[in-house]
């Protein structure tokens, strides 16, 4: 089964380089924004009644990948999906 994604907006971040991204995002004061394209704006109605929003995104500028990585400050390798590694 194949799925096709259609972009409905853009997540904007102040970080333009991977090395700028904080290791622990809870220690960052950075502010990002989410832009939803106008044709999807009606889908936001009632969203203000929720405390959280889950965003699915694609790293469109990613170059290659590895399935096993050693996270920062960790002695062991882990599968990439078990980490927050970009």
C-alpha cells in the first residue's frame, strides 16, 4: 500500500542549520510558527479548544540517513526511530 502526502502548510523555525538546533528543546527559548495554506484555513476552526496539536512533518532538506545512531551523551547505539535524532 502506498500513500501520497499533500503539503498543507509550512513549519517555520529560527534554525537554518542542523548544528544550530538545540539538543534538548526544553532549554530553548526559540519561537517557531506554523503556516497553514489559505485553502486549508477552514480546517482550523475549533482548534483553540485544545491544549496540544500533533504536527506530522517531513525533513525536506535531509541528506541521507542511517538506521542506527549513537545519541549525544549515550554510550549505546539505538534504532533511529527510538530517538529524537533528526
